[in-house]
C-alpha cells in the first residue's frame, strides 16, 4: 500500500497514482501503518525520521524531486529502504529559473512591476539596472543543475567560475576551492548545491563579505544553504547589493525582514514548477512505484548516502 504525503502537480499525476496503486493519504496511512510499504513525497517536504519510524513495513520512498535533505537517510539506510528521485527532468526548469532571477534582479523587473502598479512611475523613473554581459557568475554546486546554469549564462555573455567538492576535468581554471574564494572572484553568486548537513549555512557572513557591496546572491537550491541572519545583515548594511531567492529556511513563511527589502526578488519555490518538468517528474515517480510494486528494478534509485 502507498502513502501519498501530499498531492503532486499537475492533478493528472495524482489521479494516475490513485488509479494505479492502492493509495492512502497520510492521515489514513497512520491508521494502518503496518500496511504501508511505499511513500511518495515531494522533495521539499521529504520524510522526516519520526514519520518514517511510524511505518514498520516501509521499503521504498519515491521522491518527487531531487532533494533528499528532508529524508532521514541514515534510517533509510539502516532499514534497507530504497529511495528514488527524479534526476535530469527538472534540470532545465531550475536552471531557467536561476537565469530569470538573475535578470529580474539585475534589470529590476520586480521593482519595475511595483513601480508601474503603484503609480510611482508618474512621480519619477526607476533607477538603472545593469547588464550581465561580461560579468562573472559564480556557481556554488556544479552538478547537473549548476552546469546547466553555467551553459545558459555563458550563452548570454557571462564568464563562469564554480566551486564543488573537486574541480571538473577540463574546467580546472574556472574552479575555486571554496565558497568564499568563489564569491571573491564573482559578481553574482548562484547557489545550486544540494541541501543537507554538508551545506547547512554554507553561505555565511564570510562568503557574503567576499561577494561584496556590488554582489548579488541568487538561490535556487535550499534555504538551508544560506545563513539567513547573515544575509539579512548584509542586505541591511549594504554588504551585498541584493538577492534573488526561490527558497527559504522557513517555507512557506520566509523571514519578514526579507519581505521588506526592495532589492530582494522573491519567488515561492518555483524553480521546478513548469508543466514540462512536473509531468516528467510525476512520470518518473509513477514508473518507480510501478517497478517497486511489480518487483522490477527501480528506474532512478538513489545510492543511500553512508
Ligand atoms: C520539488 C525540489 O520537486 O527537487 C526538489 O527537491 O525542491 C522541487 O523541485 C518540489 O518540492 C515539488 O513541490
């Protein structure tokens, strides 16, 4: 029996899941925990350890997304619970959102929208933005999504630097050994790193100081990667020029300080929210569930981290 933690988009994905698998929502599943052998869950809500522990027969978790930071990986490993994700099919969507956020911030799109809507235009022009051609984009996290962001940014004339656990063969010159070193040499820093204990608070006061007063921070990864207190301080003191954020530590209720700042662009965890990506993500969830329930090899299994 499958527990579907929350409906998946678009609705036809949820409809197909309910039609093909014996499915319960979380409240129903908690009334019959021993019957639940699989869970389907969104990447941003995952399956915390205290919930996972309530299902003794659980053998598989199908993640609708690529983030596994909200899943108790240690418990999954110890219990031999398989995990699947939806790699590759959301790469373009997330990378496009990163570019959109960069342009929204550098060309003051969100501010411009407010400037028109509020009637402020009649009282004066909005200030100038700046072109990104020839400016340096630092990519923090150089996996599928980070590399696609780099490809798109190069295509519109940006120079690319990156940091990750190690340099990529053939791109050694663009590698920087740490987030601070990357920020030091970048005009715009985009976060594309996986969330989890290894990246919690990685972008802190030191990194933001290195990015500097003309710097822009963009985040399409996880809010947990940024020390939000340090970010708010840097934005308030001019330590950095602005930010464009799709993810936050307290979703769906970000820190009020972030909501007040005109030089911060905000979107509600939209990066993978295209019909193309979400249909493909949903298809992969369904294919993995079908494989599980029919004792076939899983389509996109995650090697549970040790
Ligand atoms: C999720 C995400 O799919 O990939 C992830 O882990 O954060 C998103 O792309 C999102 O949580 C769906 O609601």
